[in-house]
């Protein structure tokens, strides 16, 4: 089910361009001269169509057969470059992640390429658009042999003030056929960006709306095992941020913001500002299942050459819990 043998690798800087025919004879050693990132080289055979398998050795592996990894990752106006889908597929495979909520998918064509490159994953993309031709969509990528998705749903699709991008709700069943299965609701969010007072108020209204939705659902006997993951565009280390996130932070009997302890220790997820803006919150229904969970933020910007230019200015935030 998982690819074994992944090892840490810091991609070296790009080498001089090789002629196209010569490159075909030495694909395994080739490097992308435009970005300095590793080429997704593999022996050419029938299994390579339409793309070669993703690499498994470009980042330190986080996943394991005995853990569930759920990540949020803003892939910054994806794709930044025509090679970005290849690099992202390499990273997801090397990190060995089971479920990802991704933000800022700005090309459905690149999204389809990413899923075609990922040999073990499938995905679901939000139907929301800003206009007929403009969008930054939320998506969910999941390990197909382990995760069974239900019907996706957009939440608050008419509340553009609180949600410029409607949250994407997706029920999933996690079952690796070895450990006990887990059924939960995954809600992907990408809240209003910006540092103006009104931007913060819009984030506050969004969290309050999510809280009301979850309270009504849980108290009404509905799904009580819920994860809200995504780019909150808000910090938890300032008084203003805590006010804007108060509906979650102020109800510890209902919610646990799993990323908060790392943020308080100085961890970051948005590299340009050196702040933690991406978060994962779980409801009380998951307290027992996630009792031993931890959050990991791999600093790919320091270990993967060209990351900020060709992939994202955000780092993935990964919740790891024993199955």
C-alpha cells in the first residue's frame, strides 16, 4: 500500500542543460535546469505512461504503515510553473501522506496532471469559482487504497463575506484493512487573507459560522468526528488572532486546535511572514482516536532547492496519529 525505502534527499542545484536526446539516455541523473529541482526520472517502460512514477526520495518520510497522516497545504496559486505538478507529486509520495487538504488550486488542468502523476492517490476538487474563468479552489487528495470518500458538499456557498472560498466538506472512511476503520468528516477551509481589520472580522465570522454548523450537527446527533483543516490566514499567538479564532479556541470541550502548541513554540507555516497561518482543528469526538497525535511541519523551504519559487510559500502542516 505504501512505497518503501524513501530516504532524505536535498536536491542539488541545477546543472548545465543537456541535449534532449542525450537526456533520454541518462534520465536517472538528469536535473531540471530551470529550477534546480530533481527531475522525476525513471526507467522508460509501459508503466511510465502518461508520466513516470513519482520519486520517493526527495524529502524525509513522515508517513508509516501504522499511522494516518492528514495534512493541509496551500500550494500557492498552483501551479507556479509547468513543472510544479511533478514536484508536488514527488513530495507527496516522498512524505508518504494519506490525506491532504490543499488550497489555491488555480488550474484544473494542472490538478488533473497532479492526480495522474500520483500512483497511489486520487482527489476531489471544489466546484466553486470566483467567476467563469477565475478561481482558487480547495481540493482533497487521498490514498485510494485506504480512503473511501463520500459525497462532497460546499458549505455556506452564499456567504461570500465570511467565505470568499466556500469550505469543502467531505465525509471519508479510513480503512487500511489492518487497523480499525475510522469514519469522519473532513472540512477544508481557505479563509480571507489580509491584515486589515475587516479581513480579521471576516475570518472571525467564518469561524463563528463553522462553530454554529458543527454545534448544530453534533448536538443534533450527526457526525461528531470532524477535522477542520486549511489555510486559516490567522495566527493564534496574538490577542487579535485569538479573538478572531475564539469560537474554536474558547471551547476546549468541543475543539482542539492541533497546530496551536507548535505555533506557540514559534513554528511557522507561511514562510514570508514567519508565522503559523495553516491549522488543523479536531472536534471532541476524535479525542480518543487522536490522543497520541502529533503535528509535523517539514521545512521544505530549507531542504528542497527552489521550493519557494516553484512550489509554494506555505509549508505543509501534517497531523500524524497512530491507526
